[in-house]
């Protein structure tokens, strides 16, 4: 598999290191951090899409972003906060920071 064909892997969730695909002669493949060695489970060859999905998923961050967006919506719906309210700017900035860190 050439690198060009590979779907973009997110940086390591633990150390922000670069992730890479690897496999071995016994017919297993996995994705591993080139810096700290964190890795996905080893799966039978031809599981690449599944491995990428596992490596790239960031469930905690996704939950956090969803909660922040709900909070922002509550501020608008229930309390009529305007877009330039400091608390809404803070929420937007925090969401942006989380997204930058996980992409
Ligand atoms: Zn790492």
C-alpha cells in the first residue's frame, strides 16, 4: 500500500506523534504511533478501513464538542445571548482548539 492511497491518519492521541501503517508476515496489520508506539489492535490483512476508523476516532473530544455546542445553543435559546457575548466567544474558541488538536 502506498502512502498516497492511504486515508489521512490523525496524530497520536497520547503524544501527537505521527501515525503509520504496519503489517507483518503472519497476516496481521495495525496502525502505530512512530513516536511512543501506541497502536491499534492487530487485525487480519484487509482491515485497513477499520483500523483507520479506530485510530482516527476521538469519542471523548466529540462528546465534549457536542456538549459545548448544546451549551451555546441553550445560551441563545433560553438566555438570548448574542454572538459577541464573551462566554459564547469562549465556547467557540474552545471548540476550535479541540478540533485543531484532534485533526
Ligand atoms: Zn504517540
